[in-house]
């Protein structure tokens, strides 16, 4: 779906959104494209499967858009990705750390390999992308970094120790980067989505429905209502609009700040 035109407020900027071949990440990338930014999609799917989605952004919004296949849980993949972006666009102006993996298990049964994978993808990747893109931003005197955390960056949850730990740490990381980059023209903030009806969540609800025998639609409605006083899943575009706001001129003096987009879940 084409997003509304925002008068090219981000024209000439290049945005890298990790974990953006589908779901929320792609919606974030599309909102940035609608604001005029060139787009680098990222994921682990083969290029032949995702490059058409990048071409869709280019054709729809008159921007340059590419897909770079890279496993952000592997440092050498990140280094190659940033080098590719630098060769094509000169560097990354807008960095959105969105890539995530999720595991569900009690602590005593949690696979240490899954823990390390979560740390690498959800947290260390954000450190490495920020580390490798900051010099370019400083040279230009302009840059935006946004970590996509979660409601669970504020709250604990059972059987989700990797997700809660890494999403909480992304908030601390952003605050540290914000202080370090203050006065350089670079900002670093956090968006904490509530419950979004992504494929991952809907697949989880389907599994719950299959196991319990309940109607999927009824279970999905109850799942969303339990997690949002507004009684529905959070719109991916609401998160995208917040991202564009933080990346635009209005966000120039906003840094080190956390923005829940959760339908009042934290307030409840």
C-alpha cells in the first residue's frame, strides 16, 4: 500500500533498516521511502526473492532502493553490508536497528546457543551497525539512529528472557550513544512498539488456536485486547510515522528518548 507523500522531507538521505525484507521492518522502510529516503533493505533471504520488493519501493516513491542479504548476527556480514552501502550511496544517514529473533522457553530449559544467537542479532548487531555508520554521520554533521525495542524493553515476561534482556539493553545503548553524539548533529532514539499484528505474532496465535481448538479470529482479538487498551493490534504505519518524525527536522533536538507506540499498554 502506498504511503502518503511527505513532501520528500528525507530526500537525499540513505536509510538502512535491518531485518526489513518483510513485516514491520519493510513497513518502516516504506514509510521512509515515502518521505524521500533512499532505502537499503536487509535480511537473510536470497537476493532474488527480495530485490523485487526493493524495486517496488523505487518505482512507487521515486527513490533508489536495494536489498543486501546479510546475517546481522555475524560481524563480517555487517561489515560487508556497510561497505556495500557506502559504495552505492556514500554511507548510511539513517540507521534503523530492527532485526530480531525470538525464542520461548523457561530459563532452566533455555538453549545457550539460542541465547547467544539472540544476543548477536538483537543487540550486538545494533552495536556494530552504529559503530560502522557513525563516522559518516559525524562527517556530514547529520544522522539518525533509531533502535526498535518493545513494550518488553520496559516490562518483564516469563519464558522470554532473551527478548526482554536484549530489548531492554537497546534502550540503554541508545542513551549512551545519544550522550556520546550530543552536539554532532546525530541523534539516537528508541521506539517501543506494543503488540503489532506481524506474521510472527499471528503465526504464534495460530499455533495457540490449533492447540486449544479455539477460533483464530476470536483468539487474535482477545490477544490484542489484552495487550492494548485501544482493543486492537498497533498499526505498523503508526510506528512508521513516528520513525519518520524522529528522522525529520522536528527530531533534530530529540535524542536519548524512548517513545512507546503501544495503544496505552504501558499506562494500563
